[in-house]
C-alpha cells in the first residue's frame, strides 16, 4: 500500500472511554473560527461506507487508520486544530474507543489509528469524527461502518479445460488458454489476482492533494485482477501465454473483501512450438540485392485461428528495424529486403493470429564475406620475400558487386589512402618498403551506395 510522502501520524489512544474530552486536551494553538465537522472520511485508505448494511471490510491486524479533514469557519493566521475519532460495535454502542490527532492544519487529512485490540474480527463497527478547536468542538460527522477481517483466504483452485497440466505432456498452441479460478470454498472471496510472474503487483492507494487518498478498484486493472462472479464464487480467464512455446505457469491468489491475500497457487503447462517459416526467393541471396521472402504460418495456428500479420525484425543490416507485414487470407505474406550487412544478416519473425496468439520467433540468417581479395607477386601473403627498397604491386579484387573504391594503410604510421576502382571494380597500387621486417596491409572496399565493407588484413614479411 502506498501512503504518499507525508509523515506518519503520532497517535494517542485513549482506550475505551466514552467521555467528552475537556478543553485542556484541545490544541494549544486553536483556530479563531468555529469548528466544523470533518469531511473526506476514509478508513484503511479506502472510502468509508455510510450504509450499516454494507460496511467496508478492512484488514485490521495492525489496527485501522481512520482519517478526515477538519474544518473551521475562519482559518486565519496559522491555526492548529485537533480531530477526535470515536468507534463502537454497532451491537454495543456503549463500548466506545476514542483516539485523537492533535495540532493539524485545517484543510488537510488528519489520520489516527484505531487499535487492533479494540476491533473484533467479523463484528461491524461504526466510527465518526469531530473537529476540536480551542474549547469548542464541532458536530460529529455521519458515522462510517467497517467490519474487521484479519484472516487470509485459502489458496485458490486453478484449472484449464483446453490446456492439460505439465505432468500430462505437451499441448498444441494457437488458441488462448481458458482458466477457471475457484475460491476453494471460502465464502468471502471477492476476486483473484493473477500473473505470468510469481511476483505480483501490490494493491496500492496514492495520496493526492491535502493528503486525500485516491482509492482505485483493483479489479479495474484487468491485466492482473478479476472479480469473482459472486462472493465466494469463481472467475474465468482467457489468456495468451507470453513467449510462445515452452513451459508456462499462471500464478493466482485469492482476495477477500478486505483485500487479504491468500497463498499463491500455480497452474503449469507445456506448449509445443508454433514458429512460422521464412523462405527466400533464391537459396542464397546476394549481398545488397533486393530479395523477396515468403512468410508462412505454422499449419496448426492457421487451422485454429487465421494468421493476420507478421512482426519482422532485421539484424546485422545497415539500418535495422522492426516492422509489421499484413498476411493474406491464407496466412502467408511476402516482404522484399536488401541484405546489406557487411558480415551477413538475419530476420526474426513472429506471426499473430486473429485470436491474439503470438507465435514463437523464427530465425533466418545468412553470412557474407565482403572483404576484398589482396594479391602481390612481390610480397605474397604470410611469406617472406623482397627487401627494403624493392617495389611491389598489390591488387585489390572485390567479392561483392558495385565496389567503387578501396581504402588502405600499411600500418607504418602512414595515413589511410583511398583509390578508385577500375571499370572491372579492381584496383592496383604500388608500394616500396623502407625497411625489412613484418608488415600488415589493411584494406576495405566501399560500394556506390556508400557502404564501407569489411576490412581485410594482409600479413607479409619484407626481406
């Protein structure tokens, strides 16, 4: 539960006395105006109920926080007022518990805690609030009604009619998993919390301006909560498991009316693979050449619910991206891509069915060698030949199409040099070593579209 940034109240319990406090117990610095009955009443950071037949159920293991905003008719200067809270069992109005919160500014929530010892489980209580200023006290607010509940419900039952549990083997995917969540015979279960992760969200209440709580119905968050069809009843879920195939577990716990949480129950099941196929128009697409790819759904998916689209992610290309492709009536789709990754590239593809099922990821990849070939008669690769002052010629030949230049360096402190390619896309350079010893020539090609291809290191020894 989130309580905002305000400090916790220092609370004074006056036990089970039903007396009216004397003026000496009121704040030392009171407001000048007349006190008015507190407004914005909350218990346990949830709205109070003014209907005795429909009390607010609250977990009170550590007591019950009650609060309201005190008021005065003329809050000039820097007034401080107090708030007095009284509670009693509806069946025994003489058994009164009083707690106070002193020295609070009008217009702000003034919380106090009714002790757990004064709240019997399952018994309905009324409570009310009164502003105290100087020697004066306001009228009492209308009573709020609350029933303590300190007992967590039993763990729920979780079953599925269309996906067998883990111990019964593999299930074919392609349709949402239908779950039935049961209250295990607990008659005050209000609903259920569920998640594909065992760590579930915590029910929280944010605190707004002037300390006013902002309660939210947890069952409005349909991604994690589902209200039972009746108190103590059951609930149905239709969920698509994350991540396609493999072993999945749905974790569930029951919530009673006080939002006490049960132990967690799990339903584990196995789903077989449902990957689409990815087929290029040619067995080995050329580097940089636009190529058509056909995407086909797993047959069992198409039979259960038509595939309507594919999500395609590229990897290793010059400008990787993720995009959607619509499928035809037969569940297939085509996409044209130029594979321009200098070391190769890959496609990662998932299909999505009309019923929301997302398949496993298909992976298609190709490797490319875009380094240039280097040749020299005078200084052959990984050999020792020539000598200082002996000139040599080096020829660069591409392994891919449309090369327009080469950039090279001999790693002897000289800067990179770029030379244009000839009409046949090769280039030849002359080089004379200044000294004997080991040398490294690094060279890469550049295409007409500006792609710098993979570099090649050509090692040789002079002398």
